């Protein structure tokens, strides 16, 4: 199933574009799911279903489930459990509700899911959450430690501190499975991002920033939507000046190399399905396919050098820095960062250089003595 994630600058009309895209695809005969908190005037039916994430209800459900699983520990502590009615949504729960809705969308029987994401910075942070949280869970509660369950009482006596309870491992395993499922949806070749911009001074910079973040997290940009274009040829000098300025910024977007869809300004806020029909971008093209793998090239030359080959788009190459942190590489591109775990053999190697070769980042590693025999 194809998934289109719609984001953009705040106020650029991403919710309107997401709704218009879903409606147009449904009217073309496809089974479409629109995931949006804010879409109005789009009732279910006619090939279109609307899923509205409910962060407050999602938070209460997850909190109460966790409270129920840890009931024995809470009773021992004399803690009074919370009731549904007294729970209020905490800051930061919104992205989790959105990610669960994304997984639900992927599990449905639709041909296309259109997901209305938050503005660009929050959207990229939310899409990176599954991988980041899985990394935290692996560091804090490594799965291999569960093999010592029978030894925990003895280890607790020897260490003088209590060992983690089994319910904690079970909860961690459940979270790991859910996060892995969401991450698989985000990284699927059929999932792409559509960026909505209003041509203006911030548009080209926003596109550059989006490409940095998307490339670093290996997400695919399928199109840029230039929204609210003013009509050309006005005899009013004030309107003609605004139009000319807008078209200068539109030319910058055209030269950026991304597929560009241009949508008109209606002269009013869109109201209902008829207005949305006037704002539908071009039909969703086929997904561009998987990105090249980030692979280890075992060159094992006379000096025993390994090379890690990371194909990255040009936007990242210009602002990329790399630092070794234990068993990980920390990649930073502009305001974004990503931790990449090193493959097993490279954990016993020393980073001896990094640079761009044939347009790609290549990290050179020298194996520690004894990792394998030197090539004659």
C-alpha cells in the first residue's frame, strides 16, 4: 500500500493539501484513508475514510494499561492508582498517537493512505522517534539480559540491589515490537513525503532543510507543492507586485530539482469538498523505490582497511559532520542528527578518515591488531 506523508511550513496549507489529495484519489476510484486531526467537511464514504488521531484518549489508554501491568508493584508501594477521568494528556503524547495512527493506516485494506503531519520540524522529529526510542530501550534494558531470569533473585542478593521485574522486560518487549512495526512503515519504499510550501522568502530554505532531515533519516521526498499561487496579469499594481515576488521564489523552487505541483489561491479559505476539488495536486505517482543500502565494503587491502559506504544526497554532503561515539557513529547534518550503530566487526576498528568519494560519504576504518590476519 502507498503512503504519502504531508508536511510543510506552519500555515502553508498542508492539512488542506492532504485532504484535497485524499479526496481526489478517492474520486478517481481508489480506496483511500486520510489520517488527520484537523480535516473538516470530509465525511466517510465514497472510497474515502477519515481517521482522526485522539492524543488524549491514546495517552489515557496506554497509561492505564501500564498501570494495570505494574499493579503488584504499586500495591506494595501503597500507591493509589489513577482513574480514567482524572488523567489529562501530557505534553509530548501527540507524536505517539500519530505514529500509532500511521501503523493502523498501514494495516488497513486501503490502496492509499494520506497522513497529515505536523509542521516540518515536528514531523521529522516524530518520524525519527521509533528508531531513537528503540536505541534507548536496547541501551537501558538489553534483550539478552532476559536470559538470566532464573538468576535474578541470586543476582539481587549478590549485588545488594533489586533486579528489574519481569513485567518491565515484557513491557519493553511490547514497546520494541510496536516501535519496530512503525519504523518499518516509515522506512518502507512505498512511503514518501510531500512538502507543502507557500512561495516566499522562507520557501527555498525550508526545502533545503527538509532535504537535509529526510536524507539523514532515509525518507523519500516525492514532490513539493507550491500552494496559494496568486493570479498573474493583474492590473492592480499592489497585487501585481505580490505576484511578481511570489513567482521569483517559485523560480527558486523550480531550480531545486524536486517535482513541483502548483496550486492556485482561491481568494478565500477553502470550504468543503468542492473547494478541495480545485486544489488537488497531480495524481500520486508510484513510489520511487528503495534507497541504496548503507553497506560495509570489505576492501581488506594491504593495510587491512574497511570502508563504510553511505550514499547521501547532495544537500547532506555539504553540511555533514561525523563523530565516533563508542559503538556508534553520530552523523550531524544542519539541525539534524542520527546515531548509526556500527556493524560488529567495525566496533573493533579505529576511524582513520572520512570524506566524499565519487559523490558519497566513505568512512575508513583500520582494524585493531588481531582482528584478522594482515593480507600478504
